[in-house]
């Protein structure tokens, strides 16, 4: 059961020879969530072997060009590849006119439906779910309406310790109730405790995406304890003033958030073209939060299943 | 005095890992003409070392995504780089709404003016000129309004053979008239012939761009005798029916045109993603027109100044 992030583009506003604009793929159990869609996204998807057909949901943080200009080509290519399945795009309300123009000017022959779900809200809310996972949006603090996304596995149903079935002569009905977390008091006085007889097959995994944003207090709550945090890091401490002016973050600020929110691992990206060497960012962040990794094009960050929860 | 074409993208509708969508730069005396602007064009310009500031004119053949989706990122980047000079975009009329949406949705803070010159016309006409060069548009035959462009140096002013100035005791006035091609009958009966006393410093060079188009009779006239012809070659003879259906050309058809129009050199591109190996195109075309070259990303085709004309 895969849960992994691939960073397709690590540039900020200005792409460079080595850096594509923002785009990311989160693979959750072989369902691909595309997060932001900068120019060249379709080429990067191809380069790193992602099937366009496995993408049914796209999450756009905000309507700045470096996060959306790849949508024109991607949607057109999906059409040329014969797509018929609906495509759902979660994006702020001002993405609506962009999509309308795109469809009117280039999409009159698309054979699939594109549904724009306008993301809004001043607190985290669930905007999408499957049987085993869910996605929440939460507000960021940028120059335009901008949202972060939290992807997480739902709490899985508990598994039964096989050897206890016989020991307690459990009925099917009892097994079902115990798996649902219910304790059972038998008529003979025996208490069957769910957390003794069953166990969590795995610890639900989570990933939060924060780009673009200036630091703000509430963000710590929104991303608390995630296994993997992607956070923009456009600037360094030495250019903190520019970061503040443009409502972006420095590597140190991203690391500070990761530390305070107690996340597992931090991936930083959205690098300013003024810094060619991304290890400058990594070094600054690691001073505060050692488990920091500078994204690069095609890098994959896997969250493995971790042993039985209790 | 440079005159050279660089092909930035050789894909047709579907880009591949190796092929970007259509975009080309023609360098005429260090003035850069951008011809079509597929997705990723700005990255390719950067990769091959072209300064965005040297681009003041963009020529768009037609409003299909694979020829225009790079315009969003390019225009935004020009703005971020502080552009203030006007930008002129020559494109069919239906490019107007695309540009309007772009500016409305992403360009409200652009500090430079973008002028769209609607290309139309059923015969070649001059749409742009400088002191030393000019650009003509001519209609192609595609599924939507589509235009080719002919770039050529103007006939340069004639130079005087220095040794004849003294021999004939030429006055400044006589020199000027002779350089302008005028013959002069002196009062003493001597006839000063311009084509004897002067010479063309160089033969004007020309480049024609044809993408996308089905073959048609008149095209031969439009590109007659150019030094360099770029012609789309989406398909091969074996897929000629698909070419006809989609109003494209095969490598053989491009070569046949090059042969009949007596061009110097043929560059083919806009390759279908179904053919990974572009030498298939080159081989087919060379059977008919040996001076054919399959474009590749970053390839440069130079037209050197050729010796004195007469």
C-alpha cells in the first residue's frame, strides 16, 4: 500500500534550466493526486512514468502562473489520449474563469467532464474522501487566496489476533463488533476488550502540502504530526525581508514549523532562481530540523507502512 | 550578420520525454523572432541561451494548444524580468480571446504593452519590416486558420568597387546614384553602369516556416527559392491517410514541396509521438530531397552569408 510523494518541479516564479515550476504527485494506494500544475507538468509526468489515466483529482493551491500554467497542456493531452472519465479539480474560486476560458478556447472537443470544486473556508475541512483516505483543505497566507492540502489515510478497521478467535470461541458477530472497536461484555461476565483482541493493521499515514505562504501561527495546528510535510522555501534567512514582502517563507521558517508541528520529515521546494544550489536551503533548514530534504525534479519521498499500531 | 534558425521543440500534439511542443527562434542580425510558442518554450529558450529581452516579435501560426500553450509562462516571465518594451504578437484573429483572457487573469500587473496584430489574408503580404529585413505571412491549409511566415533580408544597398572610384573620378553624388542601381550617362558620353561599378555585398537570405498544413498547390509559390524551409512532417508515407484526415503532411510531401520550390535546405519537425525515431522521417524525405534535416531540440541551422551577388 504505497504512499509516496514525487516532486516534479522545484522552481518558484521563474523556472530555470534545471527547475520546472511547481507540480507534485502523491501516490496513495496507486491513486495519483496531482498537486499544483506548473508549466511542463505533463512532460514531467511522462518523464517520471506516471500514467495520466490514474489522475482523477487535481489540487491547485492558488491561481498564480507558476502553479497552474501546465493545466492547459495537461487537460488537452488527456483529451487527445481519449479520456472519458470525469476529472475533478479542487482549486480556489478564481480558478473558475481560467478553466472556463481554457474549455471555451481549447476544450470544445473534450469528451470528458471537468468539475471544478471551489475550495474556500477558514479552517481545515474534508473536501474529498475515498473508503481508505481523505483530503482536507486549509487556508494559507499568501498574496492571493491560497490553500494547503492534507492527505491522510483513514483509520483502518482493526484486525483480529487470529489465535484469540479459538481461545475465546468468538462468533462472527462478536468479531465484527470487536473489529469496530467495541468492547463486549458476555453474559457469563467475561469482558472481551477490543484493544486486546484486535490491533491496528497499520498506522494511518499523512502528508501536508503548504505552498505558497508566509508563516502564521495557526499553520502549526493544521499540519501537526504529519508524517511528511512539503513546505515552500522560496528564500533563505539572508533574504527574509523579500520573503516577508512577497508573503513567502525561508528555509529556516519552514524548518521551524516542521519542528513545532512535530512532523516526521520535511521536504522543501519552490526555490528562488537567485539560488542555484538547493543545498543552501537544505543546510539552513537542517540546523533547525535535521530531517529536511531539498526537493529535486523527480525525487520520490516514500512513507513506508509502519508496524502495528496498538 | 547572423541568420539562423534554432528548433526548440519538435513534437506535434503530444509532447514526449524527448520532444517539446513547437517553438522556434530565428535570429536575424541578433534580433530574435520567436515562431510558435508551445508549452515549455520559456524553459527551452533558457536552456539554449536566448535572452528574453531580445524578443520583441512573436509569430503564431495557429491557435492549437501545441503551438501556443507556452505563451502564458513566457509573457509572465517577461513581466517578472522587468520588461517594459512593447511586445508584438502576430497571430490569427482567434488568438485575440486567448490573449485577452491571459492578460485579464494573469497580466493585470504587466508593465509592458502587448500588441496583437491579427494575421489574415489569402495571399502573401508583408506584415513586419525593419531597415534590413521583412516578414510576410501566407495562408496554410489546416483545420483552423493557420499561417506560414516568410522571413527575408531586404535587398541590401549595392557596394562600390573601390578601385573604380579613382579610375572614373566618381563624385559623391554619382556614387550614391550608382549604389542605388542607377546607370549614369556622363556629358562626355561615358556610360557608368551600376552593375559594373557596384556589386551586392551579399545575397539576401530567406527562411520560410510552414506548420501545420496539408499540401496544396499554391504553397510552392509562397516558399519558392528560400534558402531554408521549415516544414511540418507529422506523418510518414505509411500513415498518409491519417495525415490527410488531420490536414497534416508526411515527410515525403514536405520533401516534394522543397524539391519543387527549389529551396536550399529543408528542416522537418512536428513529429507524431507514434514515431520515436526521427531518422525515419529524415530517410523518407531524403529519398526525394537529399538536403533534408530532421529537427531536434536545440538544433541550429545557420544560413551563412553567400559571396557577392552580381
